[in-house]
């Protein structure tokens, strides 16, 4: 197969054969044409060596081209210092990639929205630019003033928010008003200065997933400063060491939790200014908390007037941020799909990561929607069974895979302590394998099946039907070595968006009526708390290499802390060897099927009294006399109560946690 990519040179574009040059690069790096290190650990992957070798060659080729024409990934990813509005040598310089535009102007408050005196010029690669000298030593475009990019296509003039804008606001008093781009460049004396370095990377990330906007107690969006002052100290007082923030980039539809991004370099104005976010991160670092950010590089909001989608005016794919035709739309999410093959798209996305790391001191990212990036059909209507042919073939979006390899290589080269997490529902192998060994390079993957299994049990099974082998062997410990997993019992997808919280599934309306500190807990509340403890304990002990909880689940903090405290000394939760037994599953089945025994029978019945049991069931009951083994669900309830015996009512303590 011969694949052609575009080289952006000084005055022209040329094409090269990826395969030919890729073979030479691969050989020079010791990979040869038939072997990658990951084949040694998982020989089954060798069946797809042509796929992996081709992907590796594409990655190495793209990396070489960037090194040749941009000076390397480190320079290439500094695009935010060149594009958008930046100060250079006593002037404001604005650059924008819009190859489909025929004319362009910069307009805003600074010129009373009259662009006739601020026309832009276009280079051979579709980049428009304008240099505006300072006036009396001050920027011609004032800080916190509104700006837009105005351009003409097919005789029609349109206005768009600059693609690299760092802040965008909307007039709250105007219903349905569009966002305006805001030039954010405070004077040096007013800029926020970080006072604390990044904390060390935790061996076992204990992640608190949060959305700042819904974290406050008022009927309005919570702010970054409120979150920093009110929530972060509470998290530090528990056992969390990492905060995962959602909805940071400016986005349409607040209910989307930030998953429909409009302005990739802008802090969501719903919760404050860029400096407010810096205050939050600095406060977290002062408390020893790492801060991760949701990155949505899988799709873009459909919004035209205030979003990146507005730059698509029907041009060809190589002149657009997006694929054309059906491939350019994610029909499930109703969003646009990036064209990862384009040079300027790679610059935009890699610079986006660099910007948030350098300017805001984030400690890493969680890549959302990785499944949508991996496959040309975006993973829609696919039931992944684990067959490797579903992962490696013609449906693979190699351009997106190469982008993720470049992104992870960049992150781990510049920020060795960074944490990069992938959210993928397909279960693709090599997701968390090092890039230089043929993988995509992520540090962790979220264990997506665990909360689904708990919800299935809570909605469809009685306590006595819970299976140890199903929960632990088939779900919690069903992981691919050596990838690291982040386990969780529930997150926003399960506890807010179209579902019920685990607490409500367990305790129903008694969550509101039966939890008063003035009276004893009802049996429903006792059971709900006990099973919550069991679920959290099993998740922490067997779920993976990290765990995550969505905000609002603080009622389990006291129990988690009771388990984490001894684990910090003995490291049993992060042990590489974790053992569970299902040796009594058959016995439990016997007791459930025996009509003469109730679930409340805790083995105090004499052996002689069991002659009424069918003969084939008696051996299990006799063994029970010796081992005194409880059904697994009750066993872990008892264990959970033992671990937190002094905190049996920690739900009621949530206000003090």
C-alpha cells in the first residue's frame, strides 16, 4: 500500500512515499520490518504485524517530517505562541489558518468593528496574518476587549471567533446571544503567578472527578475560586491525591459537561477567568493534589457562529479542520470529526495540549472519546467482542492513531511526571503500551465495564444472586497485562446522566426519609450502606492500579479513608499480586436451590438435621460445617464492616468530611 501525505515547504507542497521512507526509519530504530517488542509479551498481536508495522512507520515518518520542517515536536507544539493574537516586538501579531477564505479582516472593539483598515494578508499555506503596532507603548488591542475574525468566501462575509482565542464570553442578559471572542492579555503586573510547583506523580492515583460548574451550593454556576477554597481542602483532608476536572474548555450546552467544545484554548467563562483557573490549580498543588483535565480531541461542537465548525465553509478536506462528507460527522454525538491527517490540525491539537500544560500547570489529561478516534465508523453500532480483527484492520483511523502516538510521545518527553488517561469502550490492546514499542502510549485506561456490572447487579439481581467469579474474575481482574486500569463504581455517566446514583439504587426514597441522625437506621439504609462499603472495598482491592469517584459520592470518604490508611503502610491495594477465590460458589448455589434452607441460616443447624436435603447437596453442606463459609456477598459485607467498624454511619458524616 502506498500512502501519500503533504509536506508544507517554504513555497510549495510535495508528496513522499510513507512506506519507503518508513522502512528505513523503522530499521534505523531497531524495529526491522517484522518485529515490535510487544509481540514478545502478547504473541497473538504478531498476527497483525503488517498493521502495526505500517502504523509505526506512519508515526515515525510524520515525526521525521515535523523535525525536518518545524524543528521538532517541541517547536511544533508551540503554535499558540504564533497563532492567535500575540505580542511581538512592539506590536500585536494575529495569525489564523483559513485557506478557504478569499479576504480577511480583524475586527473588534479596538476598531469599532470596522475592518477596512485592518485587512489581512495570506501566505501560500492558507495562513492569514496582520501586524498592528502598539500605540504610545500600549497594545492597540486592549486586554479583555472583544475581537472576531471576519472573512469572505464565495462573496459572503462572515464573522467567527478566532480559533486560538483564550477567552470567550456571552452577554448573560441576552437570551440566546452568541459568544464573543475576548483578547486575554493582562498587563504583566496583573498576571497570575504560580507559587507552587507540581506535586510528585502519585504511585496510586486516587481521583476525585468533578465539574466545577455544578460543585457549588447556589442556583448558579460554581466558580473556580469557590472550588479552590471550599472543595480542595476537603479533598486533601481525605485520601484523594488527584482531581479530574471536566468542562474546562469553553463549550456549548452546559448540560453536556464540556463534551461539545467550541473554543479549545479558552477557559469556560461560566466558572471564571483564566486567572481564576490558575488560582485553583495553584491551590491544588499547594495541597499536594495533582490536577488532570478532560481533553476532547475526538469531536467538535456543531456550533458555527461561536465554534471551530464555523471555519468549515464547504472547502475540501485538506483545507479544513474536519473530514468532509459523512466521515466528517459523528452521528451519535452530533459533532464534527477532526481531519488528523492535516498538518495544521496536528499543530492545533498538539499545541492545545502544550498550552494547557505550560500556561496552566495541569498535571495531565484524560482523553475523552478515544473509541471515536480509533475507528473510521467512530465505534458506532459496534459490539466489541474482544476479537482482535475488530481492532486492527481497514476500519482503523490510522491518522488519529498517529496523532495520539505523537501526543503521548510529546507529553512524556516534556513532562515525565504527567498522567495521561484514555477513555475507550472497545477494549483495544496496546492502548497503554509505550509508543516506541508500538503502542499508543497512554498511562492508564478507565475500566469501563466495572460500573456497568454493578448497575446490572443492583437493578436485576437479589443480594443472594451476586456471583464472586462474575464480579471479580470476569470483571474486576479481567485486565490485560501490563496495562494500568482506573477502577470506579460510578461516574457522571451513571450517577447523573439518565440514570440513578448507586445510593439511590440501593436505598431508594429512604435516602431522603430514613437517614436522620435522630433515629436508628432502617434495614434498607443498613443494607445500602453495607453494600456500598462492600462495593468500594472490592473496587479498591481488585479493580486496578487507581480508582476514581465522581463528586457527590463523598458519603463514602470515611470508609475509603479507613481502608486507605493501612494500605499506605502495607501497599496491599496496589500490590501486583491480588488473589480472590470462588471455591464456594457451588456451595452457595446449593443453598439457593435447596428449598429447606433460608438465606438467614448461618450454619447453626446441626449436621444430623440436614438429612432432608437431597443427597447431591449434602456434601456441600457438610463442608460448610467445617469451613463456616458465608456466601461471598455477605462475606464482604462483614469484611467491610470490620474495616470501618467505627464508621458505620459515615454517610451521615458527609457534611463534616
